[in-house]
C-alpha cells in the first residue's frame, strides 16, 4: 500500500511530506486549494507525462517520491527481481523534472526507464477519476477480473495446462511432418550418398593411419632408390663395362708381374691393400643387396594407400564434414533413411495424440466458458443492486462474452470478456469509458470495486471526486461503498461531500494560504475536533453554524 508521499517544488507546494495508513483516507478542502496538485504530483511519481509547468516558480526542479510497502510475494517485487533491481519491503518511485522539461525516473534510487516505472505503477496503485480510469475501464483487464470474481483457480489452471499439452504436441507433430517432408524431398540423393559411403566404408581413425603409412612408404621408396644407385656404382651397367671389382683385379694382375726370382715383391704392400679393397667391395655389395631385399615393398602399396586416403578426403569435402566424422555422418544418413520408413507410423501416433489433447483442452475451455457465463450473470445481478443507490438506477451493466475462432484460443480459454454499459433505457450497451459521463463512470467504477474487491489486483485505490454532482442519500451511498471497499484495500478519495468525508478513518485537509506574499499549499492531518469543524464547513459553507457542527457530529457518529 501507499505509505508516504514526498513533494518538493510542485506548483504551489514548496515542501510536503505525507504519511498514509490502511483503510479509507479522505482528502478535503476548498476548491482551488490544491487537491489536484497532490494527484498531479503522485501521477509524476507513477510515470505520467512530465511538464516543466509543474515546477514551482523560482525552483530549478521538482521532485516527487511515492513509497509503497509490499511483501516479498507481491508482483511488483517479482518485477524488480526480474529486472535485476534491488527490492525490499519498501518500493520508492521517484521522479525528477527539470526546468528544461527533462525528467528522470528512479526506483529505489536506481535509474529506470519510464516504461518500467509505469509497469510497476500498475501493480501498485489504481486511479479512478472523472477523466482517468486506469484499471476497470480497460477491456484488457475484464477477463481476469471476471475470473477472479467467480471462476475457481483450479478450472483456469486445468484449461491452461491442457492448452500447453495440446500446443506442445502440435509443435512436435509439425516438426515431425517438416522433417519427413525434407527427408522425402532429398530421399534419392540421401540413398545415393548412403550407398556411396557404405561402399567407401570409412573407419574411425583411418585417415591418421593411412597418412602415417603413406609417409612410411614414401620414405621406403627413397631408401630403395639410394640403395639401387649405390649398387649401380658397384655393378657394371652391362657385360662390356668393368665394375670396380674388375678394375681391382686388373690392377692386382699388373702388379704381380713385378715379382723377383728371390721371392721378394717390391709392391707387396700395394697388392695387400688391393686384396683388402676387393674384399671390402665384395662385403659392401653383399650388405647393399641385403638392404635392398629388406626394403623391398609391394610396388602398388604406396599407390593403393594414396588412392584410399584421397578417396576419403574427397568424400569428406563433398559432404562438408571432416574425414574423422565420416563414420558418424554415414550413421546419421542411415538414421534419416530409417526415419522415413517409420515416420508414417510416428506421425499417425502424434496426430492421434494431438487430436486427443485438443479435445481435452476444448472440454476444459468449454467448462471455463460456462463458469464465466454463470459468473457474468452473477456479476450483472450483484452490480444491478449497487447502481440505484449510486444514482445509476437507469443504467444497465452487461458482461459481454465472445467466442474466439480457433487461431485465437489460448491458455486463458476460447472466449473474451468485455464490460459494457447502457446509461439510458433503450440504448445499446457500449464501452464503459465511451458511454458514461465522468461522474457516472466514477460511480460505476466504485460499484464494480465493491463487487469485485476480492479480485483486486492492486492494494491501493484512489478515487478523484467520485461524488461530483451528487448529494444527500446518493453521496451517503458512495461513502458507505467506499468504506466497504476500504475493508479489503487501501482507499484514498478526494471529495467535496461531507457524507463521504465522514466515512474516512483518517482525513487530510488541503489548504492554500499566503506565506511571504506567495500562495502556498499545505496539507493538515485532522484530529477529531478538526474533522468536525471541516465537515461542518463542508455542510454550511463559509460560515460554520452550531447546527452544522451538530450535523457533522451526527455524521461522524454514524461511522
């Protein structure tokens, strides 16, 4: 509820701090004293349009702060949490307007956008005035108000749950139908790709193994070429050519002719070296032949390895995947083909389930619509009893219920609800804010609040001159109904009616006076004696008589 209002430099108000309590609070005062300034100031804090004309003469800015006390489960607290703002037991809405027409909005001293400020305001307070009906007059709120009035929460929850189940199944069905349609369009290409990959038979880790084998075979090929070149140098290229061994034997023969008769050989050392060289050459040739035999590979091995590796990489490029993912890709393609074979049965089952869920939702929504019709008739009947005392005896209130076409069905049901009114016999009912005059609409809103208090969405209501143009028994009826509403929510009412003012559990008087040759508005919290004097003034006018005081005492005693 609204607990405090702080105003600085707004029109005639220099500095004002007000505290409010639960129940019915009445605001009274002479015409022009500044009651509308209070509401305009509060409107600033609630997110209404800022106007530099509201700034008090001589001041550079106007500041208004409204403090609301809420519980942790209050929707406004949940909204603050959702927006990442600090919450608590109190929510402070603050608005600062500067002389250049700019304004800033803050919630708990944290800057926010105007849209968020207005969202918070609608959760905290509702203003009903001759020119501003924010809550009940908005058709967007009528369905929820009727449901809160006469439809059990369990019925609404069931319809919502059935709608969710139906739509979730419908989404699954649509996805399955799209999937099979896409697969069917590509079935021929899909089958060709599967057959191609099955023939290729890619294996996990195969690319890495083939690449390593290719490197090994390429290295072996280079080694074999080197051994063959070395053997070619040691072996004659043809029979007519002489290899190194032949040259060594020829050299040995030539040197052997130098042998002397005494058995000594002058080139014996050279001959020994040639013999050792011939033996070493024969050993080298033997070793090279052995290496050549050991290094000999299948001449097609490298070609086959490269052909396999290049085939895998070509397939990967074709399908836009990594080679390592080809086995998994083949598995996915096979699953798509398998899905084509089983999709018909799956879709048939989803279609059956979707139809069953729709039927369950329709049954729940029809039950909900039936309860709404019953609640609507009850609301019309109860409000009809409230209207005559409010000087609306010729008015006819109607709850209009319209069935939606299927595309507009929702978790809230299959119908819409609007509150309509005809203020004169024979007139067709129309929208509340289009048919009724300002005073009629304010009193109608009050009657609706009396009947719908149990479904109130906010904890603070403000009525601005709901008693305009009425008096006597009608004003008394308005006061009595305001008090009834105030048993459930906090109510603030701006009034010129003594019958209404007497109903308040607290009363504030708005006064305009001169201070330093300037008009200033102040607000007085009245005690019992001051309340009697104020209500007597409202009864008698400028000159308060003893009779007026006695009448005021009588009014206050009736409360």
